[in-house]
């Protein structure tokens, strides 16, 4: 039985491969048509069953550590950074931090973005992001605002995603580096592994006072500017394949998927950008399939999260803006209209919906696995005794393959 059902958005003739270097040099943005490998029903189920298990309450696990007032520059903000950092270091991901100070309406504040990359040497990245700061309010009781949907829950989804997919990423990396990369049904693992997963936690998304161009998205503006002026070394595959302009870190981003204002019931998600309409459709299709397969609990009237209406006018100001301006492809996954509790003390644990959060976890796991062509593989017996540091993941894979 084929392990992955695959289809191509743009069926390509085989001589296309010979044209790749040329196309690379011609394309300003590095958006090669991507084959999206749709998981088989069995693999779909296996991905949803990966560890960690489904959340049992809205404050179980990560949210307990994230749901505190955590405005930029505060001690609590640092505590949240330390929590996220330790979670990723135990997963073995590469960490970058970008500490910097910026002027705000209440004086200089220290900000710090956290960036995690599974394989820092991979030439391309799928990036998922959310902001971890909460909005600053000067006085009690508003200063106890914890921003559950804004954006503690999206940060928790990203932590869950990294935990669930790390064993699969490691297992694939092990196969690739040991010359055992799989060739399955139009899927070449060695090639697929050139696109890695990166997760960004932005600091300073919130305006300190009122939202303006200079009082908002402090972390995202800093990072987009830094990456736009950080050129890739001549040894980087993108440098070799292109002539001008000299590629920067921004050129290594396939797409930036920004999550914001999620975790409550019945969000409305739209597609905003033509070049990622197809990804919006893929995400919507993942949701539909999970519902059809009975792999997510859907409350009555909650079928229509993904709205089949293209939002082209105006733009929601958010962390994606400085990247969008610099030509990065964006998928903005944000509830529009905003949650009713937006920037209100009521945006706490009680605003979160457990079924909605479980549904997001599963959608994101499957969507990301399909984008990266990650499949829960069946290990052959000869491979089982040789997985070094990844024995836990290998055991899991073996277990899942028998479901
Ligand atoms: C920091 O978080 C705790 C909850 O862990 C909260 O009680 C406290 O008020 C927060 N500190 C500030 C300055 O907001
Ligand atoms: Zn906000």
C-alpha cells in the first residue's frame, strides 16, 4: 500500500529537474511549485495519535506556564521565554535569540524574539509563528490581562506541534544522513528534508499604548530588518543557484504562517493573499478530512471555521506585515472578526474552548506533516536496533505502524 497519496498542484514533466538551477536564478522569490503529499487515512490517524496526547483541560500542560501577565520587558515575560526555551532545548532544536532595546511611548523596553529551527543547515524553511508577549496595561486590575487567545493558545499549539513532529523529523534526518532515505511514491525524502521546520515566538507584538507603525510589532520589525540584511554565505545552495540580488535569510522562507487570536470557539479564518490561497485550501481540507474521519470533536455549528471568501481589501496589522512588505509569502491564520474578549480581562482561560484547541493541534500537525512530506514510517527490522538518541521516536513509530 502506498504510504502517501500524493498529488501535485502543477504536474511537472521530468525534464523540469534539469531546469531547476535556471528557475532558481530567475525567480526573485524562491517559490518552487511544491508537491503537497496528502497523508493516507492510516497515516492521518497516526499523526493525530502522536505524543503528546490530547489536552485534558485548557490549562493543562503548556498553558499553565504561558497564561500569566507577560508584557514585553517584564519579569514574567522572561519567565515565559525561559519556559519556551527549555521546552525546545529538550527537543534538541537549534535556538536563536534576538535581544534588543527599542523606544516605546513609556521609555526604552528590552525585547527578545525566540527562533527555533529543527535543522539550521537546511536551505529552506516552513515557518510557523505566534507572539508570546501579552498586552501591557498600567493599572490594576487590567494589568492582570493574560491574553489567552492573544496569543498564549497559539504559542501552546506551536509547542505541541514541535513535540509531536520532532520524532518524525529526527527519524527522517537519521535515514537521510545514514543513506537510508526513502523513495516512496513520488516522494524523495532526501529532497524533502531540504525544507525544515522553523518556529518563531515574537516579542512585542502588542502596542504599549495605541497601535501605530512605531508602537506595535517591535519584535517582528526587528527580525524582518535583521534578516533582510543578513546575506547567505556563498556556500549556501541559494547563493549558488542565483545571481542577483544576493539572497538573504528572508529568501530561505517558503512561507510564514502566522497564528493569532485563536483558541476560542468558532473562529472565522480567511485567505488574505493570492499566493497562499492554495495553502489556505490545504488547511481547510485537512480540517474537513479530520472531521470526516471522526478524528476531531466538532461542536454543533462549528463546521465553518474556514471561510470560502477571499479577503483582499485592507489588512490586519500583525507580525506578518514587515515580512510581507519584504516579499515573504504569508498565510495569516487569525480569527476575523476578533474574539469577543479581545484586549479585555475576559481573555483568560475561560475564553478558551478545549475542543477548539484540540482541533487546532490536529489540524496543525497534519497540515505541517503534509507540507514537509513527513510520514510516520514503518521501520524495517534491520533498522530497529540502530537509532541512537532517537530510540524513543523509533519505538513510537513501530508502535504506531501496528495500529
Ligand atoms: C506575574 O505572574 C504571576 C502569575 O504567575 C502574577 O500573579 C503576577 O501578577 C505577574 N506579575 C506581574 C508584574 O504582572
Ligand atoms: Zn493583542
